[in-house]
C-alpha cells in the first residue's frame, strides 16, 4: 500500500473496483484516498501526543446497557461482545496479573499499621485476627473469581450488586469503592513523605509530596500498561523484602543475630500474648481488614486481560499463598521479635514508618543499615498503593458514569484507552496531600481515613452475598455447576463464611467505636465530644453508604432482584463453554499427580 495518501499505486481489484467508488470519475487506474485506512502519514511527535488525549468515540469501560440503572439489561449480544472487545481488556499480560495477585496490595497495612495491631491486641490477637480475616478474604476472592470469569466486568464490582442484589445497592457500592480509592491517594502520598523523615530529612514534606504525586500521576498517564509494569516491579521488590524478612526473622529468633541470644516465644509470656482482652482482639480485626484492602484488585485487573477464564483462576489461587506466607508467617515472626509494650509502637499510625514493627525488629537485633533498607521498601509499598488508588478509582468512576450513576464526563476515554477525566479527577484529589504542610494535617487525615476505613468490608461482604444469590439463580434457571468455567473452591458455604465474617467485623468496629480500647499508657478516651469523634472516625463509612443507598432507592424505586429475573446470559465471554471445558477436562486427565496437586493450589 502507498506510504503517502495521494501517491499512485497498483490497483487492488478488491479494494478499488468501480463499484466500490475507489477509482476516480474517469475510471483510469488511479486510486483516491482511502480515508478509513489506518495507515496514515506520520504526524509530528507533539501532534501525536496531543491526539492521544482526544476522545475515542468507540472506547468504553463497560458497554452502555450491560446493566442499566433500573436493573434491566439491554441488547445482550452486543453488550457481551462490547465487553469482550473493551480497549481496557487487552493491555495486561499474565506476568502483570500474577505479580498483582501475589504482592499487589501489600503496603502500609502490613508494614506499618500492624504495629498498631500489635500494640492494641498483642501477638496472639494479631495472629488470630489476621488468620480469620485471611480465611474470609480467601472465600471472598474465590467467589469473585467465579463471577468474574463468567461475567468479566471492567471497572467496578458494583455491577454484580446491581445484577444480583439491587441496583440501588450497586450504586452505593460503586461510589463506596470509588471514594475509598480517591481518599487513599492523598493518605498514601503523605505516608511516603513522612517515611522520608526517618532519615531526619530537612526538606519540607510538601516538596516530597510534589515529587511522589508526579511519579504516581505519570505512571497512570501511561494507561493500564503503565500501571501493570509499575506494579510488576513494585511487587517483586515487596515480595523479595518479605521473604528476606521471614528468613532473617527465623535466624534472629533462634539467636543468630549480632546481639545473640535465643528469643523463641519469650515475648508471648512477658509482656504476654494478649493485650486489652477480647476488646483488643476486636480492635485488631479492623486493622487487619485495612491491611488486606486492595486484594479484590485481582478481579478488577483480571477483567482487563484477554482471557480471564485462564488467567483469573491462577491469580485467585495465588492469593492464598500471599495470605499464608506474606501476612501470617511474617506477622508471626514480628510477634516473636517485638513485644507489644515496645514504646516505639505507641501512637503508631498507618503513615509513620518509625512505628513499623518490621523496622523495630531489625533495630532490636542491632543490625545497622538494614532498617533503612526496610524503610525504602515501605516507601515503595506506599507508592504502589498510591498507584493502585488512581487505577481503581478511575476505572470505577468511568464504569459508574457509563451506567448513568456518575457525571457523564467521567466516561471520557481517550484514544490510548485511558479514562482521562477520571484519572485527572483522582489525581487532583491527590493534591489534598499538601495538607501535610499545614497545622490541620492530623484532623484532615483522620476524617479521610474514616471515609475509607470500612469501605473494603462493604465491598467484600457484597461480593460474597452476590455469589450466594448468583448460585441460587444459576440453579433456579436450570444450569449445573459443571457449566461454570471456574468454580469457587470454597463454594457457597465459603461465601456465607465470608459474608458473616464481614458482618462480625462491622459489629466489632461498632463496639470499639463506642467503647474504644485504652491507650498504651492506660488512659482512656472520655467525654461526650471525644467519644463522639472517636465513633465517627471509626464508623463514618456506614452512614454514608446507607445514605447513598436510601436516596437512590427512593428516587429510582429500584427493585430487589429475584432469582428468576436475574440475567445470566449478558456479558458471558465464552459462547462455546461446554466444548472448551470438555477439552480442558481431557487435558487435565493426562496430567501426572504432581501437576494435579500443583494446579490445585497454584
């Protein structure tokens, strides 16, 4: 084909027949410009950059009408095809998804906030709470995997709530999830700036905020591929750091550190395994839930891969290893190496790396220099979560906008497949991080953290309940479990366990909100004003979610979705599922026993 639009070329009988209108009016063999051809004259670099931000009228996060605001589904075949062909569903590779699954949400919740858990509840409470939340989350991610393989939805988990529960609840869950990530960005950027102060930096925190914001926003302007590559690198660093700490922790506990001396389980006896009794354990549940926040991004990212039916089951199974190895094992070692009475844990927050029990354990061992290395890992983890926050919030906002549940401007997607307006909006809220340089910093971030604190609990509980309702509708409408491309290993029972655990966490948070745990020095929160502030700081997300739900329910009079009315066809990616599953079954039958065992867990 000609390189220039108006250059003479050979006539292709298929492309340039007189009937097609490709020849000029006198019929001689000169071609006219083929305006719909994608090969164009190469524009200048500045022009191409500007054009990449222009709107692509054919790009959508989720096709219009997949799930309407009133729960009605339109044009099933077109909707399913459009979902499969979404520009956001082709950019992530398998290696991106695997690293997001293994290390994606490991951040300050594990590295820093676990210090607050240890201080409030003691090492046994930390182990029990994180293990139970891990079981709950394993069940939740399995349920999410089953639905996401069958109905790949780019951008928002609210679609499942809309389809299987109530469109009003889907609206509330969409905005709950978007708000969670919108607020997390400034929180994490400030955490990164505070982390730098570990080295007694004399540079203003505002300067570091500007640097970190620039890095995070730049990564997300490269689109989902930029997010995937950054998370791939960040996750590798975090995984290596956690594995390295586990090896180091075992050596230190048996007396192999510079200071020598066998430690074993002496801190479980003095000062003890529990602190503040049962209430201390309940307070740890909420911090543990915060530490696991973002695990559901596996489903969000998997919906943007070319073949979720193959990639998602593997990613979901790897979540188990992340929970077991990185959280349970590492925190068990932390509980063995750091007593809950350590004064450096007093007042520990989600942003102050000096209160990280990982850093404290290294300092107690007398290893010089390694605490700074761990601090760099914490800073990278903070940037990773900030990176995920723009990704999660922008995709959710774009999906909500296309379903008519958010301002239409958020549905703007440019020619590179980026939800540009949503990214700009999420990035703009990141500038709230400059409050780090003001005297109102503590109050501002207390309430921002209150907004995001329980958001994950609502998201996970909704996923479990959606799976329960989906399974009931699946059987009611005459389907069998053999027709599912991926089946939750935990089953419906696991979803009930996950749902009930989420309810119990809400109850525990309510109790510790109205009757807070005593401070490390034994003082208690007293006075009506202080207790009221403490309650709303712990429970603010609940009234906001209920407000979203009730207002939308009254305005649009949305129905509760009945099992016989649920749409189980629209958006199903695989049309010839029976044959594909039969082929896979025959292939699996030929596997040796070791491979069957490996694939059961990985």
